[in-house]
C-alpha cells in the first residue's frame, strides 16, 4: 500500500483502507487539526451550522456569566506578559512600577495577585 504525507505534521503514514481520501495521520495533534479545519470549513460554508454554533455559544455564555472573570482571577499570570514572553513563576521582589489599574494609576508591585485600592487587577506597567 502506498504511503501518504500528513497534511499537518508532514510525516509519511499508511492510510486506513476504509478512508480513501485520508489526509491526516493518526497522531492526536494531527486529528485535532483535522477537526479544526473541518469546523472552520463548515462555519464558512453552512449558514445553518454557523447560526446553531452562535446560538449554542450565546446560551453557554448566558449560563456561565462569571466564567472569564474567574478564569482571569484563577490565573495570576493572565495578561501580564507580552506575546512571545514567558510568564515568570515568581514576581521579582521589590520591583515597583506604575501600573494602570482600571481607571486609576497607582504604584503596585508586579505581583498580579496584588491590586490597587480600587480592588481591580493589575494590568501591566504603563509607559
């Protein structure tokens, strides 16, 4: 049987005989990418599917209004790094910077768990 090249990872694999147009190997990452591509294509080509997904997402958001707030609060490094940077595990002791915290400016430590007197999350230093 001929081997094919995976559309995601590029390695050669033997396709399953039951799937004549198989383009992805069986690795979990490749299967995840296959499903992601299928959903992307389906959202673009099927207005009923797109409408259903939109309604389902809205219904979930209505049932879980505090999800993103809790998500941010439970992840102290959330939003405190620039793209491409890695979050440090521990804040630098004594590192003070002026931080924008909601609508106010107050000197706070870079520890994201700390907040200003208005009880809002640290959102990074301002320039």
